[in-house]
C-alpha cells in the first residue's frame, strides 16, 4: 500500500471546520477554547498550505468560498472519524483510574447525585468525576459527556441506555402562598394562582390545562429555565412550580398545591455510547449510578 502525505496540518483543518460551523474566528475560538488570533493564523496557514481561499468576509462574519464549501464536508468527515477513533480507544480501557463526565439536569445534580458521587469516590478514588450540569441534551457521540441522565429514551443506534425507573412530579407551593390563595381544593381555584414557567412557549401551559387547570400566559409571572431559581422562588411564595416528588415532598417549606391532581409521569434513563459501555471504568460508574438513582 502506498502512503501519501496529507499536505496539511490537522490542527489547522480543525480551526477551519470550527470557523465554518461557528461563522467567525471569535466564535470558533470559544468553541475550541483558544484565542481568536490563533484561529485566524491557523486558517490563514491552511489557506497558504493548500494555496486556496477558504472564506470571504461579509459584514462582521465569514462566508465559505466555493472551494471552502467543497472542502468543509471532507474535513467534517475526518473530524467525525477522529471522534470515532477516540470512542473506540476509550471503550478498550481496562483501567479504573481516569476521568468520567456525567451530564445531568440542575435538580438531579444538586438533590440526587451528591451522595451517589460520594459513594463512587469512596469506592474508587482514582476515578475523576466531572459533572456537566445542563438542562440541554448533551451530544454523547461528540464526547460532550460520557454518561447522561435523561428523561427520555435515546433513539440513536450508537447509544446504549438503561431505564432506571418511572418518576413523578407534582405542583408545589409554599404553605404561606397556598394559605393566601385560600388553600385551593379544586383545579378552578388553583387556576387563579401565579405559576413559574420555563419559557414562553405553550408546552407547559398546555400540559397544565390537560390536567384540568384553566391557565393562560397571564398566570406566569416569572419565567426562568433555571430549575434551582424556580424552586427557591417557590419556597419564598412567589408562585407554583413543578418539582419531582422526591425533592418536593422532602422540602418542609412547601406542600403539594393540589394533591388530587394526577402527577406528571416521566421515565429516567441512563445513557452512554455503545463503545464506552465496554470500558471497565465507564461500566463501573454506569452501574453505580444506576444503583443509586433507582
């Protein structure tokens, strides 16, 4: 087999791909965790190496030239192949020592994970745990995290998942706020309350109304995607919010707003990449997480 030199530096190609995807040198620098001048120099060096022009400046952004558009798909394929190599290599690891990144929501991170993580560290002090706290779905295929705690079953064939349990969530309010409302005993009475929402779309609103409430956007006096802020505001009597049963029932400052309402049901899944499921370290952490979450 004949081996041919690639003719360009991979780090420069990676800078080019990030710039093409992010739209500017500054955004690419943030994504790559480097400086804007460094990204600019790498892209310029790649253009010189290949003797082509990859970008045209339009306003404050960058637009791919026809040559750049032709090349970017090939570079993206190379990047995806590099990620696959990384996953396969990580999956073959037999050592317990090393890092594991777990992606989870704010509520799980603060109220559920600490004793589980403490147990993992006590049993396996060589395992270095990073917790990525986000309410967004982490891309396991691109190694944004190694293991994710999710409320839905993944559909990607390259992911391995185990259903841990079915959870329940209820509406909670502070004792003082519910007394201020006259201790509502019907859905109609509770529909006069202030609620704390995640965003301005109608998904949560429709979910509440499907339970028998009669709410409009006027009921949502506070909007925040930060679950911890929602919970603190609820404890202070600002409004009603949704919280998992384990957290809500354990908090003495609040109670279920209308216990007769059916709970929100949701599954809890533990997910990792199939390649990582063969790693001894990942398997140990995965199994201990599953045991603790169950």
